[in-house]
C-alpha cells in the first residue's frame, strides 16, 4: 500500500468526524444529493481505461412510445382509457383538469398560525401558486398535476432551480377547499419539497431521471400517466414488428398480462398498489412479467393507517377470497381499461363466486342493503398517514380507500344498516337508527382509547372523529380537542428540536426531543435524531441506546442502523460496522451513501474486491460524488488494476474542478502507479499549492512526495 493509501484511511476518519457534526451528509439516508460542477478534461490527457459499463446508469428511453402510438391500432380502447384515473395520474394543467379553487375569489388560503397568505390563480391559462408574508412574495407556475381525475385531491408541482418540487397548497376534492400539503403541515410556504423518483414512477410511464439526483428530470422526455406500457412493457419492438407486418393479427413482442402467472399479474398492480417500495436498482427498470421483488424491497407496516399507498395487493393476498381461489387477481374486480367503477360493480364480482342467499346476515339486514357486499366486507377507511391542514383544522385526512383485506367488519355492518334506516320515515326505523348511532359512537370511542394507549395518536383522532359522526356529544368533542392538542404539541416539539439541532444547540434539541418521547415513547425519528445528537456530543452509549430504540420502533427505516454502523466504523470496528450497514442495505439497497460506507468498511478489512463492488454500486447510483471515485480508485490500485484506477481518480478530480486535495493526491498516486510521471508531478504540484493554505502537514508530505516523483521520473527517463 502506498503512502497515500495509508493517508486516505486517516483522512477519511477525519472527514467522517467532521461530517458527523453535519449529520445529514454522513448518515446517508434520507437527505438529498450533492451536486458538483463538471470540469473539462485537460487538453492533453493520458490514455486511460474506459469506465466500466456497470458504472454508467442508463437514462435513455428504453423503448417507451406513449399512448398516442398505441392509439394507432387500438383507438377505441385508448379513447376509453383516457378517462381513467390511471391515465390522469399525472398531467399538465389545463381547464378540464383544474378545480374550482383556481376561480376568482376561491383561491385564497390564510395560515392559522402565521401571517402567510396563499393565492391560487388562473392567469390566462397559466396556473399560479403565490405566497405572501410580511416581507416577501413568491410565485410558482404549476407544471404538473397529480390526481386530476375529478373530485379527487390534487397535488401540484413546479420547476424550481432546475428541479421539480411540490407546491405547498393542495386541493382537497371531497371538501372542495384548499389545504397545506402533508409535507408542509404548518403551512409555512415551503416550496422545496422534492418530487422523488418513486412518486414519478407510480404516476408516469417513463421519465428521464438524472442519476444521483432526488428530483432532477429531463423536461422534454415525459411519458405521463400510467398508460398501456406500464402493464404491457415498452412498445417499440411490438410497434416496429406490426408496422412491418400489418397482416399479422397475433400480438408480437409485447407482454400479455392474461398469459402471465397469477403472481406476475399481481406484481403489475403491486408496482404502485402495495406499500412503499425501496429501489434495488435504477428507476424504471422493472419489466412486466418479471418478479417485482428483484427490483424493489417492500416495506412492512405495523398498522393499516401507516400505509402510504393503501397496500391493496398485500391485503388482498391476506384475504380468504384470494387464498381459496387459484385465479383471483386485482382485475377480477377492476377493469384497468375502463374508468373507475362504483362500489356496486365490485359487489357484482362478489356474486360471481358467492350466492347472496348464503350470507348469514342477509335476513337480519334491511332489504335495501342486502346486496351491498362492499359496504360490509370492504369498508372505506381514511389514510391517516397522509393528512392535510385546512384553515380551521390541523389534521384533515380526506383520502379514503376501500379495505382490501376482505373479511367481516361488524362496525361497517352497523354503519351500512344505519345508513339504510336513515332513509326510512317510520318511527320504528328512526328509533332503531338512534340506538345504532349510540352503539357505533361508543364502539368508536372505545377504539379511539385503545389507539391512544398504543401511541397511535393520528389513528385515535380519526376514531374519535368517527365517534362524533354518530353521536355529537360534548364529551367526545372535548376528547377530540385534547387528542389534537397532544398531536399538535408533539409535532411542534419535534420541529423545534430539529431547528435547535440544525443550529447545533444540542441541550435545547435534547430537551425538545425528550418532550416528544414523553408524549409518544415509540417515536422512531425522535430516537434516531437523539442518537445523532448524542453522537455529535461524544456520548456514544446514549447515542447507541436511542439508535437501537429507533430500530425497534421502525425496522424499515435505514437511518438508525446506518448511523450505528458509522459509529462502529469510527471506533475502528469494521466488522461490527458491516453488520449494521447490511441491516440498512436490506431496507434500502439502492442508496449511494450506504454503499459508499460499506465500501470503506470492506477496505478497512482489506477485502478489496468487495470494497470495489460497493464503490462501483455507489457510483452507479450517484455518479456525481467524488468520494466514491477516490475510494474505488484506491481499491483498484490494491487489486493491481492500475489503469482503471487512473480512470476513476481522474473523474473524481474533474468533479471537484481539480481543487480537492484528496482527489488530487489520489490522482497523482494513480498516475505514478502506471508510470505517468509528468502527470503525477503536475497533479501533485496542484495539490501542494492548495495544501499550503489549508493543510500544512499534508503540504510537507507533498513536498517530500514531489521530490520522490521527480527522482523516479529522471531515473525512468535515463533507462535505455
């Protein structure tokens, strides 16, 4: 190992310690990407090996053509499909898709806590969100719409500084009013919410995602909406064949879902209708007919209200209907080519297998609800994790989904009967309706108490709202106010803690995080952040305790195990570090920083091949981080792959404009290894010039190194 290989370990530890103070840059997980200015290569550069194809992520369109091309042959089906929610999952704003909230006099929203005024306007076909506070005003033009299918919640996005961000105001279709985005719960006018690639994947057929970024995309290469090719695969080969062979009627070079196995058909829907997914590889790599698990990790949920996207496919698989059938899939009840059907259409699907007269509750139900299978066995419930803030309510959860774990739900059965009784005018029906209303109120009140005791505060709020729907008692109203106050205090304490942490006011941050945990003892992120704060303060035992608590509370969050791994790495325990990094990697395998840090741990153990693999993977995910290129170059040199090592070291230097010491020293070493003495000397001189003002110790080492390089250069030149 050269002198720099030893130094890079020492320096990486120094950098790590510095970075742990700036937590976001170290812990790797949730926090965004780094961008670097690309530098043109020198006029004269040595011949170096081409970068391994594994390292170059494909961002070109793999053959998606868009629905207009499908329409050439499938006009009637496409015409019908254009009215579906899938097609309108994402679109550009235009008059038919935009709600009444953009009309004059209806686009105002005033924050309840701060003097911030939002205005949503239509300015000659340009749809604008404007935020005004005491001193500033910010306007953004809407570029894209999520959910423009009529009567739904609509979320809006705009281009900002070359990136696609979510706008703070959301139109709540069922309530016909504006609300603050779930990611701007305090209605602060935050325009920086990133439109991540998983959002894009579920709302579009294909988009050109910039590798390594969180929310940068090619502006002109969108195939918007969930269209034909999401289920049938990229259409270019299919179209090319049939244009060349117009008389062939049998579909060629295209996936036909009906011919797939049941599991592979379920995977088509599970792309978006399962719970939250983490990538195993680049975006838009999955192809219909392949196992979805090869491309994504599906996160677990402890409670249904925690499901971000309703998790319909998972719950359907858990249903006895599904388990007792060898053919049932999502399309048994849903026709993907047609607009969304009302619930009674689902009941028709039920009756294809179940005879109404066999329902044991049928005779006890009013005649008007005897055919409502869905209402009793697949009741609607709100998505608690996704909630909004209106001008008069802090926790509005308007998103309702049918329960896909088909079963027996006594509360739902009572609610169905109650709705039927309310339509009757006779006194007996009215008396029975009052009785059932009180019964439901009591049952939901009990449910609220149970959820509160389990630290499920948002679920407790929702259950309390359900109780009020049936019996508007003062006691229940007071309970709801108390629950909202508790949740509000929890949210505000957490935000206050994060602010103090960012300002490095650690005692104050600890105080507010502890207040959060006093309210909700299993708050995973509060434990994780406390673990980070204590690590910054050098309190490693306390840090580990809280990180372990975070892992217990939320096994699907990679933040805590990744942080634990980093602490072990800094303590000189690479084996222990790898154990934790691997835990994080299982949850989020497609994460550049996790892979980078695993590579460092492997390098500490001199397991160079595994280190190189991890650094290559980190580069595949984020080709703009010079640290991975430096580390990979070091590993390749240890494996005697010296020509490749030059390639990666040169790229690191380019990414930092030849101004980063570590990149320059790494490149100089790589040049020297292949006998490019002139380049090694010039690069070392650049590093020396920078180090003289930034790192006196390194400057002294570089002077010695420069003398040695010049000696070696002369010695080589004198040989015949």
